[in-house]
């Protein structure tokens, strides 16, 4: 059953936001208003939404209130309080509030005062690249010029100048939209940890020939320029040109650092920019640069709960990658222990992709350094996720394959026989268009048979996996499994 939207909103509030709402709602308290606060507090205390219990607890009929209308009013009231609070911390909300103030001043015929606020709007829009809001500011300038023509002899010149500005803004917005569309096209072709389509290689080759991605077509303004550099960095990574990817990532970081803070989307992009440059630095063997940007990522302390969740997981992935590459095993183990103790402090949003990817990263490394007992903890965490979504299935497959590896290495052969049957059943119920998981599963089935020839089975496994290795459609998933190092340690693959 889907959760109630009012319940979801209330439980998404931070402690500070709840306190602000309660103060906001009490400003003009009447007997009827108090029932909304009671409803708010009652829903806040519920571990899961129970409407029948709420109706018994709060007899709204005595206040001549319909229960569903009361919920709708409370939902609206909470959003209004959040909007007011946001206007003090978000540049985007501040611009929207200024535009509302400009509308009121124009209605009162206070055009000079409205123009003063418009200067603030234009400055904020320039600093943050709020092109769409800059268009709204131009629209108000034109309205003021048209309304007060008798008082402003230069109105026609002003409108002609605004036409040129508006055209430039529309061109910039259009270019940004085109780059965004390219980014989503790339995501559909080469989504991380998802089996690619059979024609993915051909489609990517065509994709990267798009004239918009030509190095000579680097845009001047920040937003489209960031997309241009980001997509070319992705191309460099696919070509294993790590130095080029690192160079482009540094360029993106510089752009993001040039924006003023005070808009959650900018902060989110800065977190991802630091994460990307750290990973590219490690791939390029530039460890001092990786540590430099890791220190910058650590200094960020986002207040937004979803940003905090993403920051926590991207920071873990970045730091663990750096420590692994520098072969600092003891620090890696300490970091993993800290992660395990802290993970439940951060509430996930719609997507838990970063969390699943960290399980994968940790499982692989622990198997690689033969810390099998610790690996089981994270394998179980992944397997306990009751998710059959296609985007999550590769993680589930990976955890189950590692579970077989770990118990094989721990010589838990009786348990392994049961686990092989369990994994076989899971694969049959949740099929993926990949061959290597079935090949590995068959290997474990065969070596558990009486009088099996381990050497012969390993040779056959090597032959089959070498064929898989050449298949571009297996590339993403198989590389993920190779990262655990088990096949290499066993001499099955070099």
C-alpha cells in the first residue's frame, strides 16, 4: 500500500524544519488551528501511517472539519512554512520571492522601487546562471517600461536592448537543453552496472560523433560548457584515456567552484564533481591530486538530508578508492568499520544506488584481500535487500556469486552445496541477459560433484570466461566481478 503523502512529507522534515513549522503555525493560533498541530504531532509519532487510529485520536468532527480537508490544509501549511524558510537560505527561492515582491510593487505603481529589486534579481541570476528566471526579470522590465512610458523617454531603447538580451538567454537555454538531452541519451546507452544492449558499442560510436561534442565547439557559458566537458570525460573513460578524463574533470570542478553557494542543485553538482575528479585522479595515478580533492569533499557539510546521504556514500567510495590504490590496508579496514556503524544514520531517498555500489566496492575489496569473514557482513546486507528491480539485480547477482566464493574459500562445502541450489533458484526467478554468472555457477556445481577434477574444471572455466571477456555485452558486469580478484588469485584468469 502506498504511503500517505502528508505522512511522507512530515517524515521527510528535519528536526529544524519541524521546529520552524510549529513556530510558524502558532503565530495565529485559534482553537481550530490547534487541531492541525495535533494532527501534525500525531502523524510525526507514527512509525507507519494508520488513518483509522488518527481518526479515533483526533475527533475532527467536533471542530466541523472534514478529515481529508484537514489533511490537505495541513499539507499546504507545511509547504508554505518550508517556502518561507527556504527563501532565507536558497538563492533560487530568494529570486522567486523578489519577483513576487516586484509584482506587488508594480500593482501599487511603485515602479522605481520595483526596478531596484529587479537589479537584485538580475545580479542573482547572473551569479547562479538562473537563465529562466532572468527571462522573467526581462519580462518585468518590459512591463514596467510599457506601463510607465509617459514617465520614461528611453523606454523604446530599453525594450530593444531587452530583446537582444532575451534572444541571448533563449539561445543559451536551448543549447543547455540540447546538452541535457545528449546526457540522457548517453545514460540510456551506457547505464552503469546495467547490461548494455547488443548494439551499445555502435550506438556509442555514433553518439560521440555528435557535432555538439566536438572540442572546437566548447560553449562559453558555464551550464552548457559543463555538459560538454562531462560528456567528453565519459568518452575519455570509455577509451581508458585517464589523463584526459582527469583534465576535463578538473575543468568541471573549477566551473562548479565558481558558482556562489546557496542553491541545493549547485551543491549537489559540486559533490559529484569532486567525486568524479577523485576517481579520475586515481585512474590516472595522480594520488596527491586525489588526496587534495578528497580533502575538499570532506569539508562539505550539506544540510539537505538527501544531499547528506549522497555525500556520505560518495565520500566513502572516494576515500576507499584512494586508500585501496595507495595500498593502505589498515586504513581501509578502519574506514569500512566506520561505514558499517554509521550507515543507518543517513536516511535514503528514492534511490539507494550509491549505497548498493558501496556494498559492491567493499565486498570486492574484502574478498581481494582475503578478509572473508568481514566480506560476509556486506554480502548479507546486499542480499537482505528485497529488490528485484532490473537496475538492482546486477548487485544482487554479484553478492550471490561472492557468497559462493567466500564459503568456498572458507571450506564450508556442506553449506556451499545448499547455497549453490539457492543461487540457481534465484537466477532462474530473476533472469538477466548475462552469461558469466551462469558459467561461474556451473563451475561451483561441478566441483561439488564426487570425484570432480578441479584442474580440468578450472581449465574449462578459463576457456569459457575468456570468450565472455571478448563479449562487449558482458563488459560492465564481468568487470565488476573481476575487481574482486578471486579469478586472478586462483590463476583462472590473468
